[in-house]
């Protein structure tokens, strides 16, 4: 069976590898001149790791697990609000892995033969025909396929073609700023008098929230002596450049836990990534139309608050590979298999999309509502919070079985 994947991000590459290993003819189409992934760090949750394992790719993450002993939410000074035993949660459902996005992309795409990749090919539209689907670029057919996987991101042009009345993505009014810093550089700045007391150990794997501004800060180890940090704050009227955004956030967080401004100040603007947060304005009706399936952000772009964006794309890739296993080019059989993919993936992905939106509203509260939030969070028992975290990380169950109760 001939398959074409449009979009070579993390999810597109993962499904291309899965379908290639399943014996299908694969063409991976990317508009950029070469296969690459921009950005800083990416957190792969246990459910995402298990999805990669089903694709035979999890071993490539070896050595990048993070066993944080205490996670959850803290206030801007670093004082606990919601305490979770992350080590226990990972014992139950598997480890969290943190990698640089570019490195993860390189590891995942390694099994793909060079001849299956068509880079520098922006796709204009898909033409559905009796014998399959034609992928059109530059006014000509670049490939004809029995199945097309749309993985071209939150601003998907092909999703707009398939669902012309769908509202598409919307900005949430928040700014996502992410950076990577060398630990030794941070230490040298601290030794020189910047951010005295900037000990990061107690902050790893957790989220700091500020009831005054609604801003958020998170921190993870990235390996090779690096730290990956990210912030969520109000989006200015004009999207700032990396150096402007770094200065803006540094000023906003100047009186936070000493490690926070020290980390931001120690990060070179070249290692800072600015992204206005966007998600789908409303849940996408189906994830499959005829011989065409949607995957990743094209199907269910969500705010980053639960850290599930990449992991949900990997779950999509594993499910789609499994449903197309052994498929031939017959129209009815393919459409039935893609409907089964939609039935499996859409409820879970959209449930997590709604949960991420709720989490975003929770962590960005200010004023009296934030005071109430903080009081309620402190009252939640750590064991209950840990079980809820493990439930969030629980992998997709096998078909025809309910999700485990934690």
C-alpha cells in the first residue's frame, strides 16, 4: 500500500517510520528544504514513550529519563502548592524523558531511507480520485497514494481544505518562551554575584505559578550539562523577538525564586524560542475523511500546560500504524481502518485538549480567584495528586478495553 505523510515534524516522522517498518511504501513530504525540528526541549511523557515503544523507537531515548522525586505546582517563591511524588508515579506508569527537539527528531528519523523523503515540497492541496489521493505541489502531482496522513501542524492548510467551515486555530492570549542554558554558565554567573541562592535542584520537574501576574515557569534537566526552562505569560500586543521576550519575562519574574531570574539571564537569546500559544478553536469533528487521516497538532493542537503535545502525536502514530497493519489498497478496507483510528484516538485526544485548557485557566488565574486556588491546592493530599498524575500519564489502553482506574 502506498502512503504519503505531509509534514515531517515529530509526529509525521514517527508515523513514517511505523508505516515503513510495517512494509508500506512511504513518502514523507516536507515543505522545508531539509528535515529538521526547531525549538528547545521537549518532554516525552510515559504514555508517549510507550507509544514510541510500540513503533520500535523507544530505545532511542535511552539515558534521557528524568526521575524527579517531587513535582507538582509551587508559588512564585518556590513554596509548595500541590505536591506530587513524581518518582512514585513513574514507577507505576513509566519514566518521563526530556530531550532537545532537534536531537529527538534526528533520533526518530534515523531509520527512514533517504529516498522516501521529499523535502522542499510545499503541498497545496489533496485531490481525491477513484484510484487514491494525489498530493499536489507547484501545480503538479508529486505522489499518488492509497492513504494520506496530514501532519502539517496547528496551522494546517490541508485541514482547512478538508473542513472549509471549521474555524481552525486560535491564539490563547499567552506567550510561550523556552530556553536552554548550560549549567556551568549558570554557575559562573551565580558565582559572580547574579542570583545568590539560585539552587535549581528543588525546582526540577515542577511548575511555579504567580497569582499576581498569572505567569508560569517550569524547569527540566536536558542532559549534557544543560537545563531546559519554559514560561507562560500574557502575550504582548506585538510578538517580541527572542531577546525582547527574554528581557520582558526577566523583568516580570525578577522577584521570583532566585533560580528563575538567574536561569533566564544566563540564557543566550540564540537559545531562546518564542511562540504565541495557539490551539484548535473547537474539537475537530473527525480525525479521518475517506482515505485521509489527520495526526498531531493538525488534529488536536492543545495548549502546552499538560506537556502532552508530542506524546499525543506519538500515540496517533502508533495507533495509525497498528490500524493500517496488513492493509491493502482496497478503498472500503482503508476507510474502515481509518474510521477505527478515529474512533480510538479522537475521544482521548480531545479529552486531553479540554483538560489542557482547564489547566491553563487554573494556572493563569490572578487576584482573589488565585488565592482561593492556592488554598485548595494546598489541601489536596499528595497521594491523591500523585494518582491523578499517573492517570494522566497512563498510556492508551488496548482496543476494546477501558482505561485503568487509578
